[in-house]
C-alpha cells in the first residue's frame, strides 16, 4: 500500500493490485487511463511503467504528463462536449 497526499486528502492504493489488474485487462487490448480519474503523480508513474496510454482533457493533465516525461505517442487528447 502506498499512502498518497493530494491537497490534504489522504488515500491508499495497493500498487500490486493495480499492476495485477492492469496486466489482466491489458490482455484484452491497449489501456488508456483517464487522468481525470486520479491524477496523482505516483499512480501515473506506476501506470507509465506498465506502458499504459493516457487520456487527457485539460492543460493541467498535459502538465502532469510532461512532468513524468511520458511519450506523447501514448497520450490521447479528448474533449467531450456535454
């Protein structure tokens, strides 16, 4: 378990379970993780090491991607109009 601090909100995530789930689902095809779901740098770094793709919707998401030096070929910009 890794404790994450994001704007004074604390939560834990199980890195091994994240990796296990990613590996199981990636057998079905390429995974693109929507950063708006959880943009914590530690989570994104784990997913990047697993070769995940990333869905971004904002400039803030893009800045997070740049911070981690993620290959832009693994990034998809989506703009959903509601």
